[in-house]
C-alpha cells in the first residue's frame, strides 16, 4: 500500500471531499493478501444486519404486549401479555448481543489496520530526506500523527457500523410505518430526517473550518512548548523563563479563542437538532393520538409509533455526533496522509545493488552540490581516500567540510559528479548497505533516553554483553561505567543529558566500534569538547581508526596533524592537500589557518 501521487489541484480537491482519505483507508479493511480480514468484515456485517432486524422487530412485540393488556386483540404469536413482555425483553437483549458480537469480530480488523498504518507512517518518516527533518517541527509532527491515527480508529468503527446501519434502520422503520398505517407518517418522517440531515451537514461544515483553526492553534502551542523544553538549557542561560511563558501563553490564547468558537457552534448545532427531532416526534405522535381517538388505531399502535420514533431519534442524534467526528477525522487523516505522500528526496533505484566493500576506498569525483540552487557549496571537488588511509578535511566555516560527510552517508545526492566507495557509485547501491559500511562519530553525540547498555548496543542489533563491554573498553569508557552505581544499566536521560560531553562522545565511539564499519567518518568529533577532554578522546578515536579508512572533518587543526593526508577546502574547492609538515612548509592557506589557531590558543592561555 504505497502512497498515491496527486497533482496539486487533484490533491486539493481530494482533501476537500475526503475521497482520497476514504480510498486510502479502504485497503486496510479489505486487503487482497489477507483473507481472514475479509472473513471477519463479512461476519461483522452479518451480525450487524441480524441485530438491526431484531431491533426493528422489537417494537412490534411491545405493541402486542400493550394490546394484550388493553384487551384489544390476540397476538399472532399466541402469547399472553407476560409472554410477550418476556419476548420483548429477550429481543432487546438479542439486539444488544448481536451488536457486541459485531464489535468483537471486527476488533481484530480495526487493530490490525491501526498497527499497519502506524508502522507505515513511522517507516515513511524515517525514509524522508535530511532536508525534511532539518525543517520539520517535531511537536507539530507528533500531533498530526496522533490525531491522524485516532481519526482512522474512529472512521473504521463508525463509518462502517453507524452511517450504513443508520440508513438501513431508517428505511426498515419507514417501511413498517408505511405499510401498517399510511403514507403521511412516512412523509413526516422523511421530511424530518431530510431537514435534520441538511441542517446537521450545513452547520458541521461551518464547524469543521472552526475546528481546523483550533487544531492549527493547538499544534502551534504544542510545538512552542516542546521547542522550549528541548532548549531547556538555553532558556536557563538567558533567563528567558518568563519570555517563554509569554510566548506559550500567547499561543494558548489563540487556541482558547478558537476553542470557544467551536464550543459555541456546538451548542447551536445541538439545540437545532433537538428542535427538529422534537418537532417531528410531536407531529407523528399527534397523528397517532388522533387515530386512537377515532378508533382507527389501538393503544398498542400509539405505543409502537412512539417506540419507533424514539428508535429513530436515537440514531439521528448519533448521526450528528458521528458526522461531525467523521468529518473531523477526515481532516485529521488528510493531514497525516499529506505527510505519507511527502516524497523521499533520496531513494534507492529499482535495480540498486548491495554495496560490496573490498578495502574501503572513498572517492569524490568532480562533485558539485548546493542545498539551494542559488547557493552552491561544493564547486567541483575531487579527492580520493585510499583503503586504510586517514584523511582530514579542513577549512573555514562554510567551505563545505560537513557537506562532504552528508554526501558520503547519502543524506543528499550530488547534483553533478559522483561519490564512490570501491568504485561503486553510491546512487547505484542500497542505502541500507551503504549505512552499514560507514560509521559516524558526530560533533554532538545524541543518546536515547535509555541505559548506557542500550545506547552502546545500538551499534549492532543483537550484540552480546561481552561485545558491548569490549567496545566500551576500546572506547576507554568501561572503567567509568563500572564506577557508576547501576553500571551499564545507568539511565542517561533525554538526549544523554545525565552524561558529560566527553562521556557521551565515548559512548558514541563505543557504539561505532561495535558496529565495526570499514569506513569511519569523524565529523568534528571533538570540537565541542574542552582541550583536556579532547586529548583524552583522541586515544579512543585512534583505537577506532585502526584498520579502517578514516575521513576526518576537523575544526581544530591540532587534532589532525598526524593524518596521512590533509585536504584544505575554501569556498567549495580543494586549494591544498598534503601532510601536516608539507602544508606548513608551503606557507599557504593551511599555514595561515594553523597560525591563526595557534595565536588564538596563545591568547586564551
């Protein structure tokens, strides 16, 4: 069930009508490859039909019981008043029983659909490009998914088991009143229902627009709250608690205004529905009362008409709620399916092969790239890193150092040229095999809110405790972990906030060592650390680099002086390359960068 692509006009029209959303949901209810789901849907619909037949026949038993008590005829069932009363009670119980049986049968279908859709959404989000994730709003995204999944749950339960059954029940009741009495009863009921449905739909469409505004304000307020909490330290650093509170309260004020309008419109809708239903009920009951007074109808007929009208009003009142919720569910699900139809910027070719790493040679061949067409970052970069070689890339901010790392991991595709590993173009291999071949130690290692054991083991699925401890020892963090009260079961906190920068980096190095990739990318892995911690980490990084092709993106030149080769970038071009000694002797761009950093360090000292 892959997302369907639409043009802008088609997508807009589909969102307005909800057709696209319903079409997207239907395969979950009638999957071609899972017959058991189809069987359950059919059985659930059969239970629903039997339940409605019993429900519509129940007032007939009520009428016969009243007539028997009033002495107005003998029941066709040849039962007395007591027997008819018992039969009436059994019929009500049976109707409820079929309803519960229907829900039990369908529950597995609904839960399977929710699980499949949640998995599809989760997987798709991870498939989206780095560009999307850099611009997304995490809080707003989580709300869209949450509301969308709830909308699917509601639609599955009520679209099938409320709207369809409601129409069926109304038709059956209208038919009974037409054949047992006359056409005027049918006319009043049809007119009442028609006006009720028109009023409900018209007001609900208005309310959907109000609800959409309320949802947007809710998303905005939630985003501001999460954004503020994720930047907790920054807020504290600048004493901005009151500023953040004002910002959040401003968003909540907008939400409050939209929510009040939604609440007021709901009160108007409910009162209008009650007025129309009551008017129809009173008219039909007056007609029945006149029939009893004239001797054309029995007291049982009067009671039966009342029972049927009540039976009609209950689902009609429910129709208002169901329609409102279904309409809102379609809006919520539309936003989620918009997300599912967000295209992945980087995707595997249909014939993509598995990357086969022989030695781990990395090559950039005349690479041109820019995040924005109007701002080119790399302007024809060519470089080759031999298998087992350690090469550092240096340069001023904006020269394209980190961009090379992102292209190597294929977060983006080059616009011209090629990036290769062992002469295999990265665009021709699967992303999963490429990611397996490259280990990355970023500038700021972000950890999961779990144990140290979990975070190190993340480097290799199914890693043993022995393997985890070996990786920790190689990263020179095992002794530190063993001094902690809970050892490897110590919780690191959200994003690893309970650990220092150096400790987080060592955990990141340990999980990369556990992954054991042939190519290692060190993306300014120590630039966020102090000099002393950096020197301690260097030993762990040297251990991680043994026997691997290493590409180091560095800001501090002192950390890469021992590299086999140093590439100097400037404005997206390779301006110098060589080892540390050669580059200093040339007194070119590298020499000026080295002198500047040495001067800054001297001033700091």
